[in-house]
C-alpha cells in the first residue's frame, strides 16, 4: 500500500468532467519534483464535497459524507484509513477500513465517497501498488505538461499496452490542465 495525498481537484473547462489527482505522499517529503500521480474521475457532487472540506468552507446543512462520519462515530467506530484497492474495466474500487470497538471492518465504496469521508475524519488515503502501476502517471517536471508519462516500468507487454491505451483519456485530460497551478493553496475546484 502506498500512502497518497490529494494534490488537487481539477475541472475541464471544455467537458466539465472532474478529476481528483492523488500524489504519492513519499514524493512530498523530498525536494524532487517528480512523483507518481493517480487521476480518478469523480462526479461533481463528490468533487464539491471534497473541495469544500479541504478548504474548510462551512455548509448550512450536512452533506451525505458528514452524515456518514456522524453515524460511524455514534456507533463507536472510527475510520482508520481508506484504500483504493482495484481497477477493473476503467473503474476504480475502494474500501473504507474501520475499527469498530476492536473489530476490523471493511466497507466497499466508490473512491470519491471514500476520499470525501477521509478528508472529514483526517485519515490516511492508501492506494495498492498495482493500481498505481496500471493507472498512475509520472510528472518528470511539474511545470512541463509534456513530461507526463505512464509508470509502466521497464518493458511493456501487450497487456500493459492495452492498459496504456485505455488510460490515454486520463493523459489527455491531465495534459489539458494548467499543471503550473498544482498544489497552490486557495485553488478552488473550478480554477
């Protein structure tokens, strides 16, 4: 498992699709500009739920993820971490991992909902190595949008080439973003 942090939430001005961009936490601790990123398409409501919590914007009424946090806490459980554990047919899968009075419980979740909950309970976000290997992107230089490459490893088998071509939509979207603004504080999801 690889710990990741939310790098940003981006919106395509052309299509209005949203992507949450996760970055390996280990690459944050070094001065190295490179690192692996994991882009995950998310819905507009989940993007807003994540962004509002990250920016500490108060809401008049609780969101669904706030309700979930309250229910988990009122039942005496706590979220220990979330895990993005699989990628099948271009769909990411996640687990919410709970400690329910000493009992280990895992709940199936969409990654967007798990991330929205994680930012509310301040728990770690983990991604299975295999998921990052298949869908992660490496930015050789964060200011160079041409530096986006797949993290396939050394050689490329036929299966990896299929995965690479099916993930090209992510690379196209990431290439259309203003990478120079990644991680700046005060960014809103629409900028």
